[in-house]
C-alpha cells in the first residue's frame, strides 16, 4: 500500500517460476516454528518460498521515514536454516543469493512420521529474519 507507514511483506508483482502467484505473493516473516499434528505415516512436505524484498523495495523501505516503522538493513541478506523434526533440511538458506528475488522456490521433502510426533518445521535465523510463503503436506501412505 503506497503512502502508508506499513512495511510491505507482500507484492503484486509477477512471481517467476510459477503459475500460482498468490501462493508466493505474501510471506510469514520472522517465524520460529510451524507445527502440524498429523497421524503417523509417510508424507511429502513441500515448502514454498519467494524472496519478496528486492533491491528496489529495500531502497523504498530505507526511505520510509515514519517513526513507527523499522528500517530494513540494506546490506543484509536473509539467511536461515530449516529443520524438520529437529533434522536440518536446508542449511544457510539464502533465497536472494541462490535463486534471486520474486522467484518461486518449492522444496519437497519426504518424511516418515512415527510415534505421534507430528511435523514441526523450525526456522533458525542466521542473518535477517526467516520467511515462509506456504507449506503443503500430502500423505503418501
């Protein structure tokens, strides 16, 4: 939204590498964990990511002079680890560096769930704040 003091964590831009733009046009920012209680079984988990803060948006955020907004560090990258039930799945994950901005990235993980533990997706910030655009879980058997 233009002319507001709110930082943008969504975009109306075309997201490359997908026909499902709405899935990738908003993101949860700064999350630490996401828990799903599911029955034991074998699952396919798909994590959907897109870095929405391009260099252009970083400059706009830097010049957002409203006192209620937090200033985005122009020199920082978003780097984080992703763990599934305590096991590192993505290490030093940097969307902007590895894939670019405003590009859909979907990562599929096969996961056996036992002992009624469910699925816990944890995010460990290394630099900046972790993000997640969407999560998809499908029971295989």
